[in-house]
């Protein structure tokens, strides 16, 4: 999650607190709209952001829809 916050702040110029709020809002939105088996994986994906970065999360989420 920290890497996601870092990338949001770098790309948008908003504060870390604002980036964290934005990320949590988007994550909550996705979890509320996706089927439960997929929504349950969102926490796993965000936990991996520090290793793989935002592009890794985006590709994994995109891959979920292409299956």
C-alpha cells in the first residue's frame, strides 16, 4: 500500500494523507462492486504493491477481468 501511496503523491502532487484517502476510497469502491471471490483478493493485491508497484496491481486487476 505504501508504494501505491507514493506513486499517487508523485503523479498527482497531492499530500500523502490525501493520496491515502484517495487510494482507500478507490479500493473500497472496487471491493464493494466486485464479486466476493475477486473482492477478497483486493487486500492481497494492495499488500503486494510495495513489491510490485502500481503497474503490477493494475496488471493483476486487469488480468482478473480477462479470464
